[in-house]
């Protein structure tokens, strides 16, 4: 009887006013992260979320067992004794699931999105596009923040397009990361080669480019390089190909479509060299009161338990660098991702960066082993409106290749 009564209360969703919520309740936004980030829902002129809200999308529930959901709630700081105010599509489903986990103080905020002037959104949310937006764009439907005519879509992958050949988003070309970076350090190719590669793909500085990967890491690596080259409108499909597939949108098979090469770039190349730093510049940042090197690596890599790569032998990290989080290994960015692999809430990312002394007013250079994870962190900082982000392209691979460079190992504070 006690359990039955409890679930009834959880499902009731008592309404609270926003004034009550502001002082007593933690708002939970149960909509998809795209709407939370700033994309307008159907029929709305503006997107975003209620200030201070935490995103807990109802669409994630089916991906998580109870233990995984409890871990997610803990990561978000949603304590069982915390009064919660839910709003958005899926509120009842989230309330019922939370009720099963022992959350008793659940209410509903029916007017949380009514005052659009108060809604908070990512400053550059339009650069992180949801799958439904891309589908509407392909079908010629009106979309928010539509790109200029001549936009191009690319899947980004490593080496030959095996997965692409079997299934890809219709109309997508293919970019091999081997054409953007080169051995032995896997740094960006030289400017002359990069310009030729982009022109061969029909890309100029004014070509809007939408990128996706089987994992966002690949798309982020390409996005950073295109942005520093000077492509003015670069976007990433949030959640990548898995998000498209999960929506059950159509796919194509076979080779990339024919490409007409562009003749001229149309501006300086690269247009934003400040978004890439060398080892010498990284060392200067370590000495700058307004500079910060941020290690986007797993904790095991940061402390020197592993190098993270079969082809990088030295273990450890750069003395004076802050730990900017990563994931469980060199191929994982779960600290930055939602359960559906879309971008984690910007407030949550900013919070763990702030704890490490990584701040938006600083000149921050992100690095990892060879640049992929650092590029994803860079892109998120860009979405968040940070003014001076960069990627230390050489990262741990280049730093550790010089025996004269100092190395630190072992457990230590995440903030230097």
C-alpha cells in the first residue's frame, strides 16, 4: 500500500509557480537536449531552457537501467531529497521513473517556458544541429538558422569509407581524416596541402559545411581544421550518424557523389591561425597568468597509468596542465556526452572546467594525444561563446617525443 501511494504521488505532478520554483525547486527539463540548447520546438519562435534547469531528457530513459540512471543523476547533482520541478514533453515518464528510485519531492512547472525573454541558450547553438533539423533541411522545409545556398554535407571517417559504403546519410560526401592530418605526429597537414584538399571537395571559405561521424570525435577534428582554415559556417550533427539512425531516417549506400572542385578559396588561408597553437606557444601559455593548457584525456592518461595509445610509448602528462576531463580511454568522450551521445549540458561542462581552473576569460589550449578529443572540447567551448579557445595540435604525442620536455606522473589535483 505504501509503495502504491508513493507512485500515485510521483505521477501526480503537482503544479508549482515559477516564484516557488526559484526558491525551492530544482527545475528539470525533460525535453531533448536540442531544445534545451536553444533550438525552438515546433511552433515556437525561440528555444532554450529555464535558467538553472538541468536537462534530463525522457528519451534517455530507455537507454538506462536503474543503476545507470542513478549514476547519471549523481553526475548531475540531483539528490533524492531535492525538490524537483519538471517541465517539457515526457515529464510524466521521468517523474514515474524517478519515483521508482525513491524521489518523493516531485512537482510540475507548467509555465517554465512561457517567458521566452528569460530562456537561456548556447550562444552558438546553431552550429550543433539535431537530426530532425538536417532531415527538414534536406526535404526543403523551412528551418531555423538555415545555411546559405550551396551547403554541403560530409561524413568524416578514418581511412577508407567502409561503414559509409554500407550506409550513410543521403547526399553526404566523405572526408578521410588522413587528408587533414599526417604522420608521424598526426598534426594538421601544411596549409598548402589543406587548401588543395578542401578545394578538391568543393569547399571554399563561404561554403556552409555540415559534418557528422560515426562518432562525434571525427567530425570535431574536421570541424576545427575547417574553422581555422576559414570556413565561415561549420556545423556538426549532434550525436552523429547514430542520432540519424535512431530517428529511423532514410540512408543511402555506395560511393560518394561526384564532386566539382572549387577554383579559389576566397579569403586568407588560414583565416584563424589563432585557433591552433604549437609546442612553443603551449609552453608560453603555461607561464601566462591568463593562459591555460587543458588536458582532454582520461584520468588514467593524465596520471601516467597508460599513454592511451599503442603507438605512443611515454606515459604521463604536461606539468602545469589542468585536467579538462575526457572519458574512460583515448577513444571515449563520455564525460562530455549525454546517454544518447549528444553534447552534455554546457553548464555541466563549464562546471567541471571551472573546478579545474579552466575559465572562459582565459586563453585556453585544449590537447589530448593527437588532437581528436581536444577538437571536440574546442568545439564545445566555441558553442559556449568562449573567445580564446585553441587546440594544441601536437598534444601529448609531440610533447612526449622530445626527451627534453618535462613530464609529470601520479595522482595530483586537477587544478595546477
